[in-house]
């Protein structure tokens, strides 16, 4: 029965996300369109970018995954760009279930983990479905690294060299794609060193190293050819040198970040009652670390017996997942992003979902079997209260994430309507014969991608000065145009500036209005 229920939970999670994709949800943006344009250039053979356009970090793996879809379809599309991210979510869900069984052996607990990961708040589905760089693939790679580490460290026979090579390749690949998952690479790697140091001295270690270099090859080759260190670009982009008070960092990193980043909040905000997870998470981390450490410290009765070794390996991996979560949370909290943009930057905590089986396992154990009375609790008061508290915590976790999922689903019709308005904008521009336009950052690349580069856009700011163009050739093409048009969302600061210019010089621009957008054509 538990197997059927787990299968239904998987289908529900995938079905929910397919329904969202059918509604063009979560809403796309110019950053995702930038990845789509990279995929389009790869599919056409016009370029093979190593990094996300406009920066020297964050690998373009999602573009290379989407390029074959575009080539087969014959044209780019949002759904084609997101099909690989949907596949990565399915992979993450299935491998997370397998990891849970490897660590605990409890199929009912595996069902709980799958059910939680099948749900998805606004922040979660954005991380999992938007092809904006790094986030969809990090969790799938993280749980895969943990499963491989369990199999290798416990001495699981068969295909060991292939497992070593896969672990090394994934570790190197993630170094290129996004460094946010590195705490999990380091933590699971430490377990492998601790349990397999002798094996690593031979062919296994050489193969792992070679595979890691292969996975990180785009990063290494680009760095050697250009003499640039991607780490410097990552630190600059994180706002390491930007000002943010410690009160704001602690508030964003420890109070808002965990419930937002792990799927407990409404779109773009957290109600006060949804913040309870911020207080529960440190306790869960402490309890999970303590129980895993105690299990790891138990002396083995037969160290060479794989059956006796497996529980200690499972405890070591659980401890590694907890420590990786602590490192992720700590790194985010000390960054200025936590203090300056806590709502949007909570995406940096997306990898915490990898640690979910380790976090909830002690709670599940108490909920099912209770707590053994200790020597200092002879009356059993603590053991009597522990089970109801554990059950309440699990119920609150499921209930809060389900409510946040419902809130995210409610936004899908509005997102679909907004996407239809944008499609109308593209159609009208084509009908008007507009080839070159100037627009704001969050309009430009989205417009260029939606039109398959039939409309090319250059970025301007709200004062009509040149803005940040992630793909400079578009700027050069628009600048060489005789009379580019202007496009702005209705009611935006850019539209207000252009309206003022129109009032100051009547007849200088011809205004075309459609639902949600304003097009300014030069006369």
C-alpha cells in the first residue's frame, strides 16, 4: 500500500507542476529569457556560451539541456525551455525518495518526504521550474551525490568505479553550474574520505579526480584562457562589499529566509504565523545532529561486515546533510543579500530541501515509536509529551506547506492572463513591422526571446539612458537602426517619462496602446 501511495504522491507533485506550466506559471522574466536565448543560439549553432550572458559565473547547463528541445520543435518557447527543469524535478523527487530509504529504511517516512517535496510554494516552484540558472539542477545533483556516497561508503558491491566517476563528475559539474551546492559536495565528500580513504588511494581516487575535472571543464578551460577567477565574480554578485546591517542580515537570514526558502510562505511574503518554521529549524538541526552523532559514535561489532557498517554510514550522511544545511544557512545569513533583499534572495536557501530527510527523521521516529524514558525522567513526563509534540510538528509542517502551495496555485490564472497580454504585444509588434525597440531590463530579453529574435531590444533605464544589456550584440544592432521604437509596461516609470516626452513634443511619437503595454513609434 505504501508503494502505491508514494507513486500517487509523485504523480501529484508532477501533475501540479505540469498544470502550472500549462498556465505559464511561475511567471517568466528577462533573466529566464536570457537562458532561453543562450539555448536558442546553441540550437542554431551560433554560439556555445560557458556562462550566463553578461557575467562570469553560473554555468549554462540549462541552456544546453533546452537546446535539443528547441531544435526538435523548430522554434523556442517557454514550455520548451522548462521541460528540462520539469525533468530535473522528477529526478530530484525520485532520488530523494531513494536517499530517504537508504538513510532510514522506513517506507512510510519515505512517503512523508515525497509528499512534502510534491508540494510547492511560490518560491519553491520558481526554484524548480524557472530556467534562470542553477537552481533546478542543484537539488537533483545534491541528493544524487548523497545516494552515491551512501552506496560507496557502505561498500555496496557492483559498478563501484562507475559510482566513483559519477560522484566526481557531478561534483565538478556543480562547481561550474552554481557554487551554492558546494556545502553538500564537501560534506558528502568528507564521508567518502572517512570511510573509503584506502580505496581512494587507488584507481577509484584517480577516476574520481579525472571525472571531477571533466565535469568542471567549462569553468577550468574558460578560466585558463581568460585568466579570470569565477570565485571573484560570485563574491561580487553576492554583494559581499555592499552595506547591510547585522540586524537586517539576521532578520532576513534566520527569520524570513528559512520559511521562505523551504516553502512555508505565500507568494512574496510571509504571514506572521508562517514564521514558526524559523524557530523550529534550529531545534531540528540540533536534534538531528545530536542523534546522528550518537548513532555514528556507536562502536561497530564487525567493522568489515557491510551490514554492520551501513547504519554508521547512514548516520554519517545524516550528519553531513545537517552540517551542510548549517553551512548554507550561515553563509546566507552573513551575506548582504539576506539583509538587502531577503524575499527574493531566499532562493539561495533552495538546497536546504536536500537535508529534509535528515531533519525530520528524529521527529518521525518519536512520532511513531515514542521517546524512551531517561534516567532523569523516571515518571516519563518527557516521553509522554514527546509523541504528541512530534505529531503536531509533522502535521504543522504538512499543513503549512500545503497552505502555501494553495496560495501559489491561486496566482496561476493571473499569470496566464499576463502571459497572454505579452503574447499580444509580440503579435502587435510583428504586425507593425517593428524590428528594433528600446525598453527596460525586465522587458527586453523577454521580448526578444518571445519573438525568437524577430524583435531585438536594447535596455534603457527610467531616464532613457542606456542600461545593462546582457547580450551586447543586441545593443549594437538597435543602435545601428534608423528609428527604433520604445516599449514600456503601462503605468511604469519608463512609460511616464515617454508620455511626458510625447506631451512636450506632440507628434514626435505615435502611441499604440494594448492591454498592459504602451508602444511608442517614431514618426
